[in-house]
C-alpha cells in the first residue's frame, strides 16, 4: 500500500460512511483504511488526494466529521459517484478528468 502511494502522483479515496468511521477511530486501531488515509494525506497532501464519494449521504461534506474532515483542510477535490447501482459513464469520465487535471497541475 505504501509503495503504491509513494509511486503515484495522486490518490483517490473512495468515501463511504464506514471508511470515514474507520479513519476517525484513530491510528491505534491498525485498520488499513485508516493507515492508507493518513499515509496518502501525509505523502500527497490534500491538494493531491481526490475524494470520490460513493455513499450518497456522504455527498454533503457537512456530514463529514472528526479526523476525516479535519485532514481535508477545506474543500477537497470532490467527485460524486453515488448512482443507484453502478457509476455512470459521466461519473467515470469526471473522475478520470479530475485525476488527469491533478497530475498535470502537480507535476513532480
């Protein structure tokens, strides 16, 4: 997991309520979601981490709380992808474009 984050130019976090709760449980839980989130935020900073919202109730960023909300430091790169059954072509295209834009903006 760390190797993949280190070698990437951006990270996509697929946001669900369960994922947020795992992050908020703290690093002492040894949960991979929590470790992945913190490592990506430390390595890429929030400007290079894209929030891809899977759970519709998480589309309202005011519902984000705790460490999960705090670490985003303002308005995250946010892509809604919470269609009823599976992502639409438009949602997939938006995520792909956001990834391309982020990589282009933060060339290393």
